C-alpha cells in the first residue's frame, strides 16, 4: 500500500471481489497481482488486495480516448 496510514483501517478484498468490482475475470486479477501491477497480500494459499490499491490501480489506468 502506497503511503498507508494504519493498516488496521484497510479494507481487504478477495480476488473474486476485485474481479467483480472491476468487471473482469479472476484470471485477469491474478495476472495483475503476479505481474506486480496490483499489490496484494498472500494469506495462506489465497491473496487479498486492499480497496485503496484497487482504486489507485484504476486511477492510474484511466486514459483519454477522445
């Protein structure tokens, strides 16, 4: 998390929740995590992504198509 305050305030999302939020497949989210484009925390055999990091990724990804 970039410049995070208190980690206890972070809202963690599952890969499935991130995929649903972004309207993409879970495989796409896994690719973003494995490529380092989307920071994630490994919990056991699964990953968790903070809502803040998802929002930051989406902000970085916007472009002007006009």
